[in-house]
C-alpha cells in the first residue's frame, strides 16, 4: 500500500458557524501552526458510522498570518460516506486530528489575467485566491456558481470585497452558466482556476481543450464525491486475489477493496493522481467516472477507472442533464446490481 506520510497533530475546535444551507464553517487552533497559503487544504481524521476512522480533505477557507487559527467549510452532502456528517456534529472545544496545510492547488503570480470559477462549496478553495489577486491589483474575475442564493457561502462578503469583479451564476434564477461564452471571452493568456462539482469541472475542461488554449493555464481542485449519477451498490471482483465484494453507496471501491484485504496503491483519494487505477476486465453496467485524472478520450472505452472516486451503475445511462438521470433511475428500479471485474496493480 502507498499512502502519504502525514504528520498529524491535534487541533481544537474554536467555533462552528452555519455559513449557508448545508455548509458549516469550522475554525480550528492547531497545536503546531504554520502559515496557510491560498489553495492549501488540511487532511482531517473523521470517525465513520461503522466505527472506522478515515481521512477527509478540506480546503482552507481562511487563516491567520501565523496559521494559529485556520478555517475550513464543509458541505453536508446527501450522499455522504460519513465524513461530512461527522464534521457537522463536532462542537467548540472538541479536538480533531489534522495535518499541516498541504499545497496541491497553488496560485501562480504574474499572469496577465485570471478567471476564478467556484461551484458551490468550491468557493472555499477560491476565496483566498481572489483576496490575493485583489490585494496585488491583478486583472481578475470571480465567477461563483450556485443552485440558489441560500446555498452560496460567503456571498455577501464576496460582493462587498470584489464588487463588479464578482459574477454570480444562480441556477434557479438564471439557468446554467454558459461555459462556452465564458471561455471564448477570455484574453488569450488568461489563467483559469476552478473548484467545484465534477459536472462543472468536466464541462470547463472539455471546452478549454476544444478552444486550443494552453492546458497548463487551466488549474483545478476537485470534489471526488460528485458524480454524474446517484451512488448505488455495485459488485467488484478481483480474480487475482479471489475477492468479490459489494461496494456500498456510502463507500468507495478503494475502501471496499481495502476492507476485503486487497493491497491497493493510492495517494490523493480525490481522483487526481491515478495511483489507485484499476484495469477493467469485464463490465456489466456503466462506469460513472468521477475523476479528473483521465481525459475524455481515456474514459470513453471504459477500460480503466480510479478506484478512489469512480463508481459503476446498472444499465447504460446517458450523461445528458435530463435523459441520463432518467435512464439510470429506470435501471435501478429493476433491482439489478452492476458488476465489474478488475485487475489491480
């Protein structure tokens, strides 16, 4: 097994604040503070309903200069595997195991123009970047995508700080943001930083690639639990280990295989690094690719998948906004469980 060698420390919960519907801000005081730059995240040890402990990553949404106080914000997802439920239950005075801030999403200073795109709770990773760019006098726009005003954390603060540089895309009021219009209007050398659900991220990435823009100017952080379809149980078979295990909706394939004793390689657990790749030998169903490691071309044959985030659903759904969900739901009503046979490295 490959895992990060993380230095864990204790952090005391200072305050818990509801900053939007379903989104909770938690302020922490770590024992060994270090400065947290924009784009960093902390890993947090969480206790799951089945008694296991696991790790979740949360973007640092705010921090003091010395890092003796840091804040994270957590969306309580309806498809939670237990992490967000645990975090919504902690109270001031509680102690958590956390890491020092980890930088996987750095802001590069010096670009001629910036576009920041945040979808939902993805604003937690983008908020600090916007503050830095404003302080530096950089040319930037901040696009904030939300289903409703009530679910857009830090909205009033962002409006006050960034003024007309903040562009809101509220789905229930104006419909979906036009990604094509956004990208076609960008300066040629602009850099785009994004964080949000996989649907939004994939649409931006595909449009960016089709526009022949420099792919290195597109930077992102992901949420590995947001897929194209609702999570459902599926069966995974690993012949080389003589293992068959059912993956529950509240766990990942990686977690299920670990539970069954399969020695898996992994690192990020967010669908970014590709270390947990499994090769698909046989598939009865459809892969719901939830990673940002593979390109669309690599995903199309369904010959491999990232075990930490991607799933299998019954039937052959479409990823379109309406028919995809309808097809997937119809197949679920048959009671048939999807099945995948894989090889692991």
